[in-house]
C-alpha cells in the first residue's frame, strides 16, 4: 500500500464539519482537540447530520435513520439533541430544530 492510499483511508475514517470531527473507527468526536465521549445514539445523530453538511432534514428522516420503524417520542429526540449540545460546547455551529420540525446544523 502506498503512502497516498494510507492518507486516503485515514481521511475516510474522519468526518468533519467546522471544528468538530468524528473518528468513524473509534466512534468518538473531537471539538478542536478535545475528545468527546458519545453514546451510540448520539454518535449516529452526529454522523447523520455531519454527512449532509448544512443540509436540512425532516425530523422524521433523522428518527427513521436512528431508530428505524420504532415509534419515538419527540421528547426522546429532544433529549438526545440537548445532550449533544452540552457535550459539544465550543463547536462553531448549533444543532437546531426549526419551526417546520426540521433538523439542521446552524451557524452561530
């Protein structure tokens, strides 16, 4: 394997948006250089949102991606998002649910 191939494989293991990155191999997040421990659900939410950049998703699409066909209360989603906001303090964006019940990454 060439050095270029190693670099490419390393890039694919990292997913980043602004100053937050996800290590897909270790399933942890970093705000700048600070390691952020995540639950499995929190990791999946961040992965889903970071994969789309600044794209806006219907809340139902996020719920379906995370929980599949299981019915989930709005309070459950809000609780996970609140925990993520607290754990990722210092990021250059905010995880937001707008009045149309859509989830997005929003500039500060």
